[in-house]
C-alpha cells in the first residue's frame, strides 16, 4: 500500500473531465427510459395498496398523514406524486425512473473514486462507466424501478451513495466538521427513507479498513469528527428500529427465530448471487420457507456455500483486495434484511438494489487481476450490457400489468397460494370471472378453505354465472367457518333457485350470527317479495336501512312496495 500514491492520484483528485459531461446523464436517462418503458404506466400492485394514496380518505388528509411514519422522507416523495397526479400511476413510475438514473450516476462517480482509492490498474472512467451501466440495466433492478413501493430501495440507496461519495472525496484528509455533517446528514436521510440505510456506517468503516492511507488506529483518529456522531446516530436508529419491530407484524422475532431466519438467508443470498450472474426465473413473490435445522431444505448446503463466501473474502484480502472488498460490500449492504432479524418475506429481489454494487466492484477487481486487453474486454462488455438491457426490457413487460406479473409468479412457483390469489383478484377487477374462479380454486386446493379464499371463490363462481358451484363453495365454507356473510350468500342463491324454505333458513342463520348484517336483511326482503310476503319484506328493508342507510338494495325495493310508497 505504500506505493499507492505513486501508482494513482489521490482519491480527492479531480476525476476524468469526461465524467462531468451532461451527455452521459442524458444518455443514461434515455437508455433507462427505453429499457423500463413497458412498465411506465403499470397499475398499483401488491404492497402499493398499503401506501397512503390507497386510503379512500386520502384527499382530506393533511401532510402529516403522509410523513408521520417511520419513513417520512420516502413518504414525502409519494405525497408530492399524489399532489401532482392523484392516483394516476404514470408520475409515480416516472419519479422512480429519474431517481434510479440519478443513483446510477452516483454509482459512476463512486466507482471512479473507489478505483482511485484502491489503486487498481483498470481505466477509472471506462470501468466506472461499465459498472454503472450494469447497475442501471441489470434485470434485478426492475423490481425496485417498476414497482412503485420499491422506491424505498432507490431513495435509501441514493442517500447511502451520496454519503459514501462525500466520504471518498475527502478520503486522504482529516475529516472536517463540514464533511462529517454532510455524511451524517446523508446517513440520516437514508434511514428516514428505509431502515436498511444503517449500512452506510458499515460501508465507511470497511472502506477505512481496506484502503487506509495510514495505520488503522491513526485512520480512525482522523475520523473522530465523523465516527462519533455517526456511531451515536447509528445507536439511536438501531434502537428505534428494534422498538418498531416489537409492534411489527411483517418483521421482528414474532415472525420467526433468529437462527432459523439466518439459515434461511444463507439460501437466499446464494439465490441472489445466482440471479446476478444468471438472471433467469425472476419472481415478484419468491415465498422462501423458513428452515428449522441444517437438514431442512438442504440448509447445510447453503450454509457451506456461505462459509466458502466468507472464507473467500478473508483469503482475497491480500491476494485480490478489490474482489474481497466488493464481496464484503455485497454482504454488508444486505445485512439489514438478510442476517438474523426475521422478515416475513425472506427474499425480495428489490433488496438487491444497493448490494449489487458490491458485486460490480468485485468484478472490476477480477478484471484488474486478469491479463485481458481493453480491446478484448470492450466487445464483451458491450455484449453483456446489451443482454442485460434486453432482459430488463422483457422483465418490465411483465411488470406492465398486474395480471402478467402474477401469471409469471404463479408459473414460476405453482404452489404459491398468494400468487394465485393475487392473480384471481386482478382477473376479477377485469371481470374475467372464469379465470378468477380457476385461480381461487387453486388457492383453496393449496390452503384449504377459509373465510377469505372461500368467499373469493364463491364470488368468482357467482360472477361467472355458476350458481351451483358458488352455492356448493359457500356450504363447504360454513361447514368449517360458519360466518354470517357466507350464510347470506347461501340464502340469496337458494332464493334464485326458488328454494324458499332453504333460503329463509340460511338468512335466519346469517342474522343469528350477526344481527347487524344489513345485506342479509335486504336479501331476505327480496326473497320475501318473491314469496309474496310484502309485509315481511318491508320489515326487512327497514331493518337494513336502520343499520345501513346507504344500502341500495333495501332503498330501491322498499320504494317499490305498495304500502311503503
């Protein structure tokens, strides 16, 4: 390391003037717009419906409704989108695309700085350009870019990279108050966008350990103005995150045990690596099951693979330090979601948004150690980028529609009940009721019947004009889960079949289970009209309207009764 200054300029040196050409930004934005264009008008899907704009009363909500949660900075971007276009999705996707392109530009400058710091022999400009293009175009990035709820990964990564870039710009100098304040501010912004922003502190420490211009302790002393407030902020952030996990239903130790989750994540990390080098078989909903011991789902194989990966990081520290550093960055950036704190969905491709940078730098380290000439590498790089662009375009076409997205998820994992249920719901919204019934039937076969999937299947059968199947489904449901709503539908269907006694019996059961079931009163009233019981029908309609004055069925039919005009 002593000869580093003789081989390369310092990290604070001005990078290649070509780097600041606005043409690169324009080219990157144009390229990204083309590659991700199929999904630019895609509808809301999956967790999008849990974001604030899905609230039916959102138009009356103040700004604090948007930014009062644990990710206020992220939510502020959604609030701006809502102010611009309401629930029209184009602006949401456009902002994702612009943020992704901006982040890729930061990756370009960051890679240049890292190449200078690590004294690699590769050309900083062209290597950084190629690496940032991989970041921009890799199919693994489609979930973060094409998925509106995936914006959390982009905004968080943008601020992590900004803080890291400021750190590297002044790497060879003692840390000044202004530099420390800038880095800490970026770290805070990252955490306020998504909790995984805490990885910035780990990345800075790793950078100092690997590329220290002085001894490690001397280097740390030069960073006191940075690491002291950063450490305090990290402690506060971790404490707040752990407090939030106590109440969370999607993450925390109520979801699973730390050892079980850690073993599961060994498999997940291997899958992430496979998807980086061979991006085939992508899925919006992997549904990786938690493992309980080393013999479960070949967990020992994945644990062995992780042991080899960590061993490679240690081995390459002296022999190929850039490769070692890149692999370590990959693991550190994944640590908040892929370590021992359980998350209900063990794997999500969008979580690779920032960690992919580590693998890109590791590949630059491999190129640095190789003896291939730039003339040989250039056509290979262009070919790889072209393939990545084509794959991302194809993947974005899948994200263009909620139906195509869930068809793909169900095809990749036919036993994924949530994928079939989501596909069924998407088909119902399009009034493709036969297809919806087919998907909901698969859900019942996979999970057994319950209140939700039983009613979904029954409703789909009704919509597709299969009343006999709908009735059989509701009867199957009440045999296991005797719920008022299902009995009300049985009463309605029996009335349509002119089974008067069975219809009234079902309605009576529905109202015994829930005396405030306004639709049951309304439907029973309609059934009584068919039996010429006008007085009883009127009583039922009045009961329904007393419970729910907006019940259209009751208000429409009561106006038609002779004695109620």
